[in-house]
């Protein structure tokens, strides 16, 4: 399988941004971007999940199903599905249905989520943050592997042999674990032998190598063949014809988004020099012209000991729909071919 390159979107719809459009138009544009990603030769498109103002992605399976009806080849995935605050039975049913609609092109990246709104919204306590994900991932995998399930746990009524329908086209249905920087998350994915999607939105990519090595070591200890272990990377990025244009397009939205998140979490406001450091040779950002971005992805793959996919989170860029379409074209037609040729497949 050649190296995969894709786009992730949180379907941001911030009213104060210059590219602000009514939600109905934002959804129209998003579906057009997914269609453009397919025509440009990209491998996958992911939709996140948030339950806060400014995002339209609270129902990713619904958006992906609409995209499935408009596409034929591109793979469609969550990025990530907030499994901790959901019912694994319903999540499986939704993505199995998506797999049927797309004729076997659906995937799921399951995670705990980087924001907390979903927990009180659906009646869960943040004190159970990790326990919820551990239990629900266990149940999700059991549902994937067995049509009829007998199971009991803390956070959901037991299952006593009920059948879970529909069943997806793909067997087994692809489930990745989305992780940030917590060692326990890497260990969990490795112990289960699941593919790993690492979200690196700051710092230097090489700093994550010990955690990826921990994932691989844990998986080997659990009896999984190294050949079956797959690692992908999700990072903030944007491509334009020149580095100057890419930075001018991307930086304002990045600075606004990072400052807003930082205000919630007690971080200092970001500065231009912070951006330049993040977009340097070792930084996680992949913003620039097609050739330098391709070179940086190849560097990231080597720094992490091998990758099988890279997804661009472009949504923080405060750009027009037309510029986003051009960026998708450049990623698909100029970045992806270089990376596929330079990074060996699994």
C-alpha cells in the first residue's frame, strides 16, 4: 500500500473570520472540497467531532455519508470520533452504515477528544475521562469482531447476546486510535494492536519518537507482528504556490485559533516567532510551497521511524473556499506524488 495523504476538517464556521459563510453554505463548500480532494488524487478525507460554537462537525458520520454519495474512491474517516462520550453500539452502527453507502471506503479514528464539552452534554463526568474511553473502545472492538455480543461494564447497560446491525462491508472494519502526547494512549493502542494516528499540533515531531517506539514495543510484546503496525500523523498545514503566499494565508487564522485555545487553557498568546519555529525544519507545522512541504513530510516520516499516512488539518487557515480548493489541488497533485515516491510503503 503506497503512502496515503489526506485532509482533515473540523468544519469551522467562525463568525468573525473573513471567510465566514452561513452554515448551509459552509456545508456546501465542505462537500465540494471533499469532491476536489478525490479528483486531485488524495487518499482520504476526515471529519472531526466537536460540540461547541464555531464548529459544524458534531455529527461526522452524517457529513461523511453525504460525501460518500458524491464520491467513488476516496476513503472517508472520523478525525476523531469522541468515543468516550458516545454509545459504541450507535457509533458502530453509524459507521457500518457509512461503509455500506460508500461501498467499503469508511474508517474510524476513535479518541477521547481534545475538548470537554461532550462530557457534560451527554451526562458523563470528566473524572472518568480515561475509564470511559478504555471501556468503550473495548466494547467497540467486540462489536466489530462479533455480530452478537455479550458484555457488561460501568457506563452502559449490559448486552446479553443481542445482534448489532448492520454489518459493514469491510471485515474487519478499520478502527484507528487517535492519540496526543499521553504515553498511556500509545501503550493502549499498542496492546490492542490497533493502527495509531498521532495528532502533532505543536513542538518538534522528533519529540514524539519515544512514544511511537513505545507503541511499537508494546505491540510486539503483546504478540503483534511489526508488519501489521501502522502509524499516521495529523498536523496543521496548508500549501500554496509559494512559501510566502502560504504563510500569509495561514498565519492569521493559526494565530487566532491558537490564542483562543490558549486563553481557555492558560497558555500565553502566540507570537510570529512561535509560528516560525513551528514551521521550521523540525517543527510540526507543514505550511509552504508543494516541494518544501513534501520534503518536510518525508522528514517527519523518518523522524518517527516510519509513517503510512499524513493528514493535513487546514481548517485554522482563514482563507476563502477558492483558496482552499487550490490548496487541496496542490496537496493532491504535487505534494502527494513526491511523498509516495520517497516514503516506502508498509
